[in-house]
């Protein structure tokens, strides 16, 4: 069959890494598509404008860094990515990592770590490892996002209440809470009113006018109210002196061998989190639109976007779930919408940058408080706690480690526990049956599933058929080996039915080899029936071959051979 026509043929390198923008343009992109993308891009830009500045401030950098990230990084993600609707930019999930990196290594260290994370993501994409990043258990993602939400909200309490701390705000959650509690006597009522007004407007518009740009309207109203009432609250202008009205000149981050080694852990954390977040966002877009993204192309684009963002002074770029979902709901037709969203943000910097100086920090803190609340998947969290003890352990371990220890540690430990639980469940699912089940795992009644040849052979003491079902890997090898060792009879033939074994690893193959060796010493011949090519290859690699065993295409053929006698079996 022609490889290009085979439905099972692997896509070529060009197919895997062709940006969705090229695909869209090949499909006769029309003027009405451009109009739809322009409207969607403007809608997303209105959402991204206050959010990008708020995330940058919460991350410990100036608000313009967030805008540079959305403009440069967001444009690259849409132009080069493997998703039609992905919107790239700064994300709330990075706030803690970015803030910690700035504290430890300074702004230059952050830019270098961002650039290096881009190189790592590009390498992961080109190596086609995007599929493996998607193997993150659902309880891990829910626990991680909930933990991030708690950290984000805790980081905004200072600006929400207008508190004045005696020293720098601590990063860890427990010292942070203690410092904030100690500073409660410095509460600024005006800041609290502005924050409450922002949150109230956002919630009211979401309830009664869901299609209106609630975030931008709330921030604008709060800014006007603070200016008209001459409230004594911190603004972008008073803390940062405003934002520039142009993009900075591109330049590579300062680097040296010692600096690279120093920021490497941060870069790897950025890459891991960015890869997970971007693919998760792309999956959300797929579920909303019915399309399919190219994961490795998306990761490669995220890598280029992070390098470009660092060159222009921006911070970490990733796919943003809320803005991507807004893009889909706004009627976007393709990546042009995301590119135009970046263009609209650039126009804001060029034309209206002075207006940003009047935005109260309490208003941006209110925006992030809403973001943190939305990040918590409350229904999923409660459902997982009730679903099973294993899911609850994975969820709580991830959540608590993210909040009280470290984001990367939370992901890795949650993934590790999830993987162990999966292996345990797979090991329990293995079954070995003769006329009656010997090992049942967690299946209570298999009488209805016993095959006809099992019952027919119940009276034939010269043949024992052993049906193995389930993934036969190292976790199940001990139980299968114990079941085989318990066989007291020494028949003329053992027929091992492998037709229900989807995979076999080296431990499982060695278990069968040991069984065949023991059977041969007792004068019993072993027939392996129904093994798939990969399973048969694994068995052969571990010595399960003549004279230890012979292979038959099916149990029926093996039974015919046993009835014909040893001479016919030897010739089969």
C-alpha cells in the first residue's frame, strides 16, 4: 500500500511541523475570515491588556514586560504554532517561578532563563516528545492549578488591601501570611474600595453582560474613580513611572558559563511548566472547536516564542487557557486572530501608553483575584477527592507540595505517585485462567467469560490451557509467576493463550521462559498460541523458542496439534 495513503502511516516531518497558519492560508483564506479574526483578535487584546500587566507586576517585574511578552511571544505562538486558536502570553501559572527567579538571579537571570527554556522547548518539539508531556494525570493538573491559584491570590493580598510591609514580601506561603497579618494595621481603605469595585464590576458584567470586556471595563472604571476622587492609592505611574510607548531594541540576554549553570534549574522549570500549560490550552481549544492541534509543532513554536520574548525583554510565554477560550468563543477562524491580538496590544503601547500610569495596582490585584478564583476547578477537585483513594492522594500531594514547597516538585511527585498507582491497577488487572480462574486481580466473577475450549478440556488430563489476559509487565510478573508455580499437574502439553495480552515486557518474558524451562524438565511441551508479533518477539528475545516452546497462530490450531500427538507438534 502506498505509505501516504495508509491511515496508520506516521506523518512526515514537514506535516508534523507545518504551522497551522500555513494550513489556513492553503485553505483559501477569505476576506470574511479576516474580518472574523480581526474581531476575535480585538476581543482577546482587550482581555489581555490588563491581564498581561497584572501578571507582570505580580511576577516581580514592571508591567511593560508583560505587554512585551504578549506582543512578541504571542505573535510567534500564533504565527508558528500547531494550534489554530492558541493565544500566547504571560500566564498566572508562572507568577511564582518568575518572581523567585527574579529574586534569586535578577532581571538578567530571568531573561537568560526564559531564553534557555525556549531552547529546551524547541528541542523537545523537534525531538517529537510532545506526546509524552501530555501523559500528565488529570489529578495532577487539577491539584497544580488549584495550588497555583492559592499562591496567586496570596501574592495579591498586599495590593488588594494596600498594605505597607516593613520589608520585602516573603515568597513562601507561611512567612508571607505571617508578614501580611503583621501589616494589617496599615490597611488602606481606599485601595480596598478600588479592589472591591473592580471585582464587583467584573462579576456583575459576567452575570448580566457576559459578552462585554469585563476586565478592561472594570479596570477603566476603577482608574477613573480613583482619579476623580483623588484617592491615595498606588498606581502604575507612582510605582513604576508608567510604561514606554515603544518596543525596546532587541538584544540577547547577558550570559556566561557560570550564569547558564546558575539559572539552568529555572529554565528547565519554565520549559516543563510551559510545555504542560501550552498543550493543555491547545487541548481545551480542540475540545471547543472540534479541531486537532499538532503538539510537537506547538512546543517548537513555544520555544521560539520564549527566545523572541527574552530578546525583546519579555518574560515566559505559554498558551493561555482563558484567552484561548475567549478567542474561540469570539469566532476566530485561525491563527491570524492571535497575531492581530498582538498587533492591537502594540498599537496600545504606541498610542495610549500614558493612560496606563493612572491604573491603580489594587484594580489589577482585583483582576488577578478573579483569575485565581477561576483557575480553581472546584467541581473537579471535589469529584477527585470522592472518586478513589488513589486519585485523592495524587490530587492532595500535588496541591500541598505546590502551595507549601515548589511547583516543579509538586508536578514531579504527583506524576510519580500517579504512575505508581497506574502500575498497581494494571498489575491487578492481569488474569491467568485454566478451567477456573487462578489469578483474578480485582475481577470478582469470570464464569461468563470462560471460553469453550477451557470447559471442553476439563476432562482432558493430557492438556492444560492457560489463558493470560491483560498487560504482562514487571508489575504483574510476580502474580502470574506465582499462579504458574501453583500448578501441581504435569500434563503432556501446556497451551499458553496469549491472544488477550496486548504487551509484554522483559520481566514478563523472563517469567514465561522460566515456566517453559521448568515444564520441559518435567517432560511437558509448551505451545504459545495467539501471540501478537511484538509479544512473540519479546518471548523469542528471552529464549522462549525451540525446544522450550513452539508457536501456534491460535488456540484452536494448538489444540489440533496436541490431539495429533507429539510427532505432529514437533513438525508444526
